C-alpha cells in the first residue's frame, strides 16, 4: 500500500485507526474505458456533473477494487445518477 492513501485518525477515546482513501486526481474519462465512461456520462446535463461522475469512477478504479456492472443491476435500473464515492 502506498502511504499517500493511508490516513490515521484518533477517536474520542484516544484509539488510533488506519483508514485508506483513494481519490483520483483527474475528472475525465478513463483511458481504458473511455467509450463506456462517455456513454454513461451522457445522462448528465452539464459538464460539471459529467466531470464529477468521471472523478468518482476514476477514484473507484484507483482503489483497486474490482467491480462489475452485474453487481449494480438494481442501481443501473433505478438510480443511475446516485453513484457517489468521493468527498
């Protein structure tokens, strides 16, 4: 794990907790998935929403977690605009 992603916090009882945060440094379609990303982002009305969407997808990819659209079949049908992963 690269230390840039590691954050240590201390809770109110003084216990330390290690957290891992993945945040992409860009807000454009991915190199590998550009066509899919652009098609998915076409649902958004303005460039700002599209850039936010690209950033969220890129951050998910940066985490190394392998996810598939089959996991998101309910989300794709009902909540296409509700994917949020960065703060």
